[in-house]
C-alpha cells in the first residue's frame, strides 16, 4: 500500500488526481464517521464537514505530503470543522446531552454504551496528547492491529499495547470528567464495537472533485505556474513581446534624442567665440562712447588754448609797446621830426559808401629808426582823445569819396549798426597806416623811434544824378 | 512525451521567457536612463542656443552702433590730441601767469 504522504506528494507535484482520489477512498469512512459523530448523526452536515476536510487536505497537500500518517491531521481538522458548524447548536445539544446523561446516570454502572459515549467522545479525545489520540484512532477507528501500530510508531507490539492502555486510561479519565464512568476494558470494548458507518458512494466522488478543484485554485502559485500548460506560456510570451516592442520604441526614441543633441551641440559650437566677440564689441562700444565724450571736451580745450594764446599775444604786444614807449625819445629834443614819404589811402568800406556813412578814427603808431610803421593801433578813447605827451600829432587825413545817391532807390542791404561801422572804419584805417612810409626822426644825427598819431576822417560826398536835379 | 516530460518542457520554456523578459526589462531600464540623460542635455543645449541667438543679436546691434574705421581712427587721434592739448594748456597757463606777473612788476 502506498503511504498517504507519497500519494499527497504525487498529487501536489504532478496534479495526479487519481492519487488524491485514492486518499479520499482510504480515509473517507473514517472522516465521515468522525464528522457524523461530531454532528450528532446529521447526515447532510456530516457530508459538508467531510467535504470541507478534504478540501483543506488538497490545499495543504504539499505540506502534508511530508508526513507518513495523516489520520491525526484528518481527525483534528474534522473536529475543528465540525466544531465550527455545530457551534450554534452546541448549547442546545449540551442541554440535551446533559439531560440524557442525567437520565442514564440513574442507572449508572461500570458499563458504558456507544450512545452515551458518542456525544462527548470527540471532545474527550481532544483532551488527550496527540500521540495518544493517534494511537487510539489507529487501533479503534481504523481497526489496525497492535503489530501494525508498533511498526507505525517504531515500537514493539508490547510497547504499543502498553501505550494504548495508558491512552485509554487518559480517555477514561477525560470521560469521567464528563460524568461517564467506565473501566478501561469496557471503554475499549465499546470503542472496538462501535457501529460501522458507511458513507454514500456518491459522496466520495463529490468530495474528490470538489477538493481537487479547490486544491488547484488554492495552489495556483509559483509551482502551478509550471504545471499549467498554455496560459503561463501565453502570458509570458505576451509580456516578452510587449517588452520587446517597448525596447524598440525606446531605442528609436533614444536615437532621435541623440540626433537632436548632436545637432544642438553643433549649433552651440560657436558659442565661445561669439561670446568673446561680444565681449570685444562691448569694450569697443564703451571705448567709443568715452572717446566721443572726450571729443566734446576737445572743443572746449581748443577754445581755452586759443584764449590763452590770444592772451599771451596781448601780453607780448603790451610788452613791445612798453619797450617802444620806453625807447621813444622826447620830441622836444629831436633834431628832425619824422616826415611821411608815402601814405596809402585807406579803402573806404563799400558797405558804408553805399549808405553814405562816414566817420572818424584815430590811429596811434610808432616809426622806427628805418621809418617803418610799428605797433599801429586804434587810439583808445576815439576821436575825442587828444595826443598824449611825447606823441606827434599829424594832420587829419581825409578820405572822401563821391557816391551817387538816388533818394528814390531802395538800399540793397540793410544799414550797418554803429559798432559795425566803427569796426569797418578802424580796419580800413589800420590797414592803410601799416603800409605808410616815413623818413625817421633824428636826434644827435642818429635815427630814433618816434610815436605818432593821426586822425582819419572818412567822408562821403553825395553826387545827385541830373535826372534828380531836374 | 509523457506527462512529466511535457511539464519539464513547459517549465524550461517559461523560465526562458521570464529570463528574456527580465533581460528586456533591464535593457529598457538602461535605455530609459539614457533617454532621461539626453533629455536633460537637450534642455541645457536649447538654453545655450537661445543664449547664442541673443548674443548674436547683441553683436549685430553693437556692430551697427560702432563707427567706421576712419571715424574710429579720428577719435583715437583726438584722444591723443586731447592729452597733448591738456599739456599745452598747462604750459600756456604757466606762461600767462609768469608774464602777467612780470608786467605787473614793471608797471
């Protein structure tokens, strides 16, 4: 006979349903009987309990496959499963049992019968140690011989008998606590002669199929992944294909990104040189702005330099005039006064001539030893100023021009103002005097410098046309 | 092939497919990281390109605002002239002061 453990192992690893069916066939009567006992003979409830126990066995097939004997597990599981179902009825049953026991107690004896024992037997059994319980189960519920028990428990037959005796004593004590008194021998007799329970044939089939399908569902894990045929292959294949497609898409995306990055890198290659150029241009622009500001300053500086140069020239003229003045001798001591040899006539300014404007200008100048005019300048104070001492006053030099005057005709240009008239006359007078020549003054037979002054009178003589006189 | 042999074949196939799937997932992860790095680099490069465009535009504006080479030379010559003029002005000022002082003394 193949041990239970091997059958379960075969079922768990290979899904061999026939092996599980063999286990069901082997243990169904025992489980059903236990369930029937624990459900107080309720057939349908006992069938439910039996089915639940084998479902649980299928679910735990791999773990239980390591055991040689599973009867203890079946028994315990049957008990707990039945306990769950009968929990709601337990109180009522207990009351009924108590009433029954009370009734039987009146005729109590050392003899006990199965009907007394059945309601409390399983509770009492579960008070026993597991080893004792399994011994009683194998001996009285599977009807195995003592020699067989000895082999299963690795004991001699005598030792198995002794242990069975002790287990029965413990059971008797447990029953005694439930007010069922008996001797060990009587208890053994009742247990050995318990009425047989025959499970319905269809129950085995129902239980097997339900347990196997439930077991398959429960063990659908890593191991079932390998035992199922098409589904995991399909799922794994689909996942691999999806991952491949993702990889291809991702690779394409990465290639596009690489190309874009390369293009951008090329585009930014000139960034450093452009930045340097920008720096150079910014500096140059700042330099130009500064130079333009300085350029405006240049005009001011030029004006200032020009002013200073003019001032220096004035100082030089003043120095020369002083030097000339200091060199000019006293006129009263001159042997010979300077005498003009050539006097150029000033050009009458045409602007004044047009408007018939005249005027007077006094020019002060020095005649050097050679008779050349030096330091000619307009006499400060104008025509009202007289000749200072030591200065020879020459006769007035009259510059007269004749101009045709037509009172009816309009002037081509506006009349100049007084300062302009004076400037024009002074310029003409200075230009003419500068070109004059003299025979120098002499003192002690020696030519000396002489200071002279001349008043120039510019006058316009109008010439009235004949048509106007008529 | 008996049932056990069939099961083994299935098991090998499934393990093979799982291994392929894991390999593909690893390769995908590498590609994903690379793509993330490239996206970051592209973002930085795009900023650089924008910066380059701005600098180029600024350079064009500066080039337009700068004078031509002749004007630039003239401005540089003016700058040199300013230095010389400043020195000359100082000399002139000193000369004027000295000669004015001399005139005042002689007066």
